[in-house]
C-alpha cells in the first residue's frame, strides 16, 4: 500500500525501552466497538419510531469532553435503541449483552457491539483478525436490521435494505495497568499497533507500519487517536465524542457508496433509454415523458440524500472534533466519493437536459409536419374542382 507524503525515518527503540514497554503493555480497562452500517430506505421518520415507544430509545447527542458550543450537534439527532444480545464468541473474546442500534433520518442504521479487551495488548491483533469480515456479527446485525424494517415498515420511506454494508472497528484503551504516555506507546509498540489496525498477525514492513500509523491526532499528552481505513485505536479515558465522530464518518461512507452505486445504475439505464430511441416512439411522447419524470425524480432524491448526509453533523465550533472528522474523511477517502457523486449528478443533469431537448425537438418536428400536411391538404382541396 502506498504511503502518504515523503519517506520518514523509523525510530527503532532500544532493547531496554522495549523491555520496559512490554511490562506496561497490559490493558486494565478497554473496549472494542464493532460497528456495521446499513442503508434501509430513503428516509426514516424518527419521531414516529420514538413515539411508538420502542424500548430503550433515546436521542443520540455528542457528549463533549472539551468546551464546545451547542450548535455542534446532529441535525436532526439520530435515535438510539439498545437491544439485548446473546454473547457472540470471537476466538477468546465475546461480545457484551447489549447492541446499540442508531437510526438516522436519511435511512441509515448502525449496529454496534461492545467487546471487553482488558488484558495483554498483543491479544488485540488476534481479535482484529477475528473481526475482519466477521460472518457471525454480520449475520446478527443484518438480522436485527431485517426485524427493524419489518416492525417499523410504515415509518420508512421506500424501504429497501441495500446489499452494501460498511463495518468499522474502534479499539478504545481507557487505562493501562502501568502508566505510559500514548506517545511512548506509539513509539515502542508501533509494530503491534499497526497489526491491530490492519488485522494482520504477521510482521509488517516498516513502510506498512508508517502508513498504518500516519493519521493520528492528540488533544493532550494523555490521549491519541490513530485512524486507519478499517479500524481506529483511541487511547483516552473519555472518548465518546471521538467515537461518535468516527462512527458517523463510516455512516457517511456507506451512504456515499450507496449513492454512487445508485447513480451508476441511473446512468446505465439512461444510456440504454437514449440508445433505444426508435421511430416507434416518434409519435408517442408517453414513453419519453415517463423516462424524464423517472430521471428527474432519481436526480432529486440523490441530490437531497447527498445534502442530508453531508449536513447531518454540524462541524462548527469544536475545532478538535472537526479535525478528527477531517482526518477520518481523508483516511476513508470521503472527499473522493463526494467528488465522484457530484460529477455523476452533473452527468445525470446533462442527460436530463439532452433528453428534454430531444423531446422538445421531436415535438417541434411533429408540429412542423402537421402544419405541412394541413397546407398540403388545403392546397389540394383548393385545386380540386367542385370542392369549393
């Protein structure tokens, strides 16, 4: 995998430093959060779901660790539903007894499982490997989403579960058994941390280690957040706000993937429609009018969904969380997805304009032929004897 920026010098710790770090590489308190995101429809009426009285529901808010203005929040706030779970085994680990299901008004649902990770740090590479495309968690999360869509079908607009799923893992280390600065852990245990983020148990190259750890950010000397494309490692006692931003970035990624896939299908169908134009449709405008309406509706729905997802989280005020979001966006390539979607929306708009112009041209041509026919008929009638 390519590295970002110029080559960096790898700092290899001395053997004494490694031995010291090994004695401090035991997690006293920590939790792994495995999240699976699905798109279930065009929109969800969260107010009606909440009023239905689903057990354990609450509005999702960002619990700020730092000072932040009130307007740094979700608009509108998602709805969280806590559901009981029969613990799922993942090697030597097991999930907790509760799954957090978060519902977003633009039609997305995320299901998050918690796993206790107290113990030696080097066990986390094995857990990360177990979580990589875990069939057990994917099956359980999909089952819960299916049950939800059946239970609240009347509150979901255009209910249809997309086959796309976005999974992401956040390892939060709240406290180590022996005090160690996150910067020191990042330096002395870089190989282990990279293996955790990349779900690899084999020794990684220096280049791969640098790339895995390249996107990290800290607010103080006692915390660090390392963001990779399939997992993140957060060393912080209170990191709920950071986790919330990272989870939303993955919800946004799923919606961008879904929207990009939908626009691909729209473009393919529009191309087929244009290429299949024939004289059979020349005197019938019903077919082209129907296609224009369909294209306009899909264009509008795609544009609205794009704006709703991008405006769901107000990234103003809390500068640190805004930087965390920008770093996650860079790592997940959300900017590239946004650019691709905008380009395809412009293409759809161009196709709509061409189809509309083509229909108008055909109408004008048909009108001209009608006028010519009427002139010909009146001329013939004028020349025929006895008809005037």
